[in-house]
């Protein structure tokens, strides 16, 4: 049983793994030591707001993160009962998609949530830091690693090295753990789709907005997401989901970060791109939002080639590092689910050698992840072929899959007791699923208006 566990990446998968492993192993492994290393500095947070599906919320609750988040006042985000759909060109409402049942209850007790990424990260970090055997270290960028029969070592950019019994590579879609150690050459690929996003202060807007929490506005070649992020409805997250050429992405990424005029030019071109798609909408509040919103940032969506390696003898990839998918905003739920399942496997099989345990984990996860990946890719590909957003509803409505009758349940304390994972609460559709669900609706609405 590993005692010194090294985790690369303090994102969703990394912190969830640290918390889940501490929860599962602390009671029977003395001297357990879980160290998390992240390449960014602590103050660096990726921007924008994330959509958490009911399933993601249930997992975060299990790890104690939801209650931490709920104590954060305005930064706790908002619960989302329904996503309102509008046609940009026809200028009319297409209907709501609900996260609740007919009585207004969330599925399995959980609704959707929109929360700032920085707030989610803060809540996760607070829970992790409260655990006596977890430490989190920033400014530690992984650059390489090596394994011997006894242990595994990681090397960081600053020249330091750490050694442990087990490494979890949770360093995201561009994972160095994957590309430098586990599966060299398996680099991330650009999906062709980007988010151009920003936040707007609603107090500067005058036109009333006809949605309660979140709305998706469907255009022919893109969609615009608008969502409040705080209970007072003062912050509006705005994201245009558009196709952006790889050339532009490369140009954007090679821009020096410090040159203000270059940065401003890029922001202007982002703004132009969004205006070109949505600036002529029949919906007056959309025109105003587009007009007033500044500081647009580009977030290209990358994926990891399927069927790549997930582990070596002592290193396992989790979350986006293993399986970043084409846009599918259930991905955070998959990352947390990876963490919970691996932690429980570890707790329940104390005598199993790591390579066998990794294989068991992969047997549980690979098929489900592949299925989700294939569904997303098929949809986006068929969409790109048609020059529109995904057209089929069924596939993206799939739940976050859980392994049937698999090993895990709520906080197993006895390593030998096999409990089961709870059944999936409900389809975890969310913003991106909505695009697929409704593009046909959008087209129909456009056609009826002779557009
Ligand atoms: C534009 C966009 C919008 C999205 N919206 C949603 C959404 O609404 N809902 C949803 O569920 N999912 C969404 N996703 C997907 C979701 O963000 C990811 O699936 C999720 O963040 C994966 O978690 P992770 O921990 O695996 O990776 P990450 O969250 O990316 O964390 C990786 C961590 O590793 C660190 N790291 C990277 N390299 C190194 C290194 N060399 N050394 C040390 N540390 C390193 C990083 O600093 C980071 O902290 C979106 C993705 C994109 C691109």
C-alpha cells in the first residue's frame, strides 16, 4: 500500500484525488502523506465560470466540497433549475430545459450549478488543506520523472526532485506526466472549437433579460451562453462557442503575454469575432451585452487522443490528462469520478500491486470514457460537416456513466469491504448538451422566420 502519494496538478482531478484518498486511507494507513504539486502560482486561476451537472454536485458533496462552497456567500455560485433557449435570428424563446423534475426538485437531490472556477478551486483547496496528511505546493512545474523498482521520482522546473510510492498525473489536457513520462508523443489536439468568454457587470446593462439563471442563444454557426454566477445577479458570464481556426489559435498563443498593445489587439479581434456572430441579433439585450462586454478571452478546447496509455508501473493519469474529450461540460464530473473510484479501489485492495490495481481501474473506466468520447466526437463532427452545432439529441443526453456494480460507495473505511457506487442520479445535461439538443430547434425557428 503506497504511503507517499505524489499528485501532479491541483485542478479538479488532483484536489479531488487528494481529498478522496485521504478520506479513504487515513483511518488505516499511518504516516500517509499526500503531496500535490501545481505548476501555476497559487494566485493564478483560470477564468470564467464552470457549469456543474447534478452528478458533479453529488460527487463534490461526497467529498465535503459542496458544503465548503455553500459557505462562500456570493462566491458560492447559483443553482440552475433550467436553461432557457432562444433563437438569435428569430429573436424568440424556444423553451426551457430543466434540471429539475415536475415538482421543481433536483435530480437525486441536486440541480445544476454555475460557479466561478476560482471559487470552486478555493473551496477544493480549503477542504484539502484541512486534511492533516495533504499538502499543496504551487510554482512546481513538472518537467520529467523516472521510476525504479522501489519508488518513483518527479523532477520540477526549479531543479527540485521529490520521491514517492505512487504518482497520479492530474495535470490536465496538456499533461506533462502524460507527454513526458507515461505516453511520450501523445500530445493534445485542438478540437476546432473555442470559447470566447468574458464577465459583464449587469449593473451597467439597461435592457431587461428574459431568463432567470442561464440562457443559451442559438445562431446558425455558433451559440452564445449567458449565465448569472452570483445570487445577486450582478455578474454575468458570457461565452460565445465558436469555431476558430487553428492558425488563429497558434497566433494567439505565441503572442507575448506582457505586450499590452498586442494583448489589446487580440482582445479587439475576439470582440470582433463575437460581434460578427451575435451583434445583429433581434434580441436587444444580446446586442447590449455584446456591446458592453470587454476583455474577451479565447479558450480553445483541446482533446487527448483516445486509446493512449493511462499508466506505467507506478504512475496513473486521471481526469483530462487521461481523457480530455471534445467539448462536453460533464468533464469535471468525469474528473471527480475518476478520483473517487481510484481512491476507493486503492482502499479496498491494499495488497494488490499497483500495476494490477491500475489495470482494474482502467477496466472500470476505459469503456465508459470511450463511449462518452465517441458520442461527443460524433456529434461535433457531424456538426462540423453540416457547418452547425451538433444535431442529435440522444447521445449528449447520456448520463455520466458509472461502472455497473463496481467497487465503490460512500467513504469505505475498511479496506476489505466492497461497497457499490450509487446509481447515476440523472442525465447530466448541461450547457454543451443543450447546444446539441437544440440546434434543430434553432434551425426550425430560423426557417420559420425566412432567415
Ligand atoms: C473552455 C472550456 C470550458 C469548459 N466548461 C466546462 C463546464 O462548464 N463544465 C465541465 O464539467 N467541464 C468543462 N470543461 C472541462 C473541464 O474544465 C475539465 O474537464 C476539468 O477542468 C478537468 O480537470 P483536471 O483536473 O483533469 O484538469 P485541470 O482542471 O485542467 O487541472 C490541471 C492542473 O494541472 C496543473 N498543471 C498543468 N501542467 C502542469 C505541470 N507541468 N506541472 C504541474 N502542474 C501542472 C494546472 O496548473 C492545473 O491546475 C471546460 C473546458 C474548457 C476548455
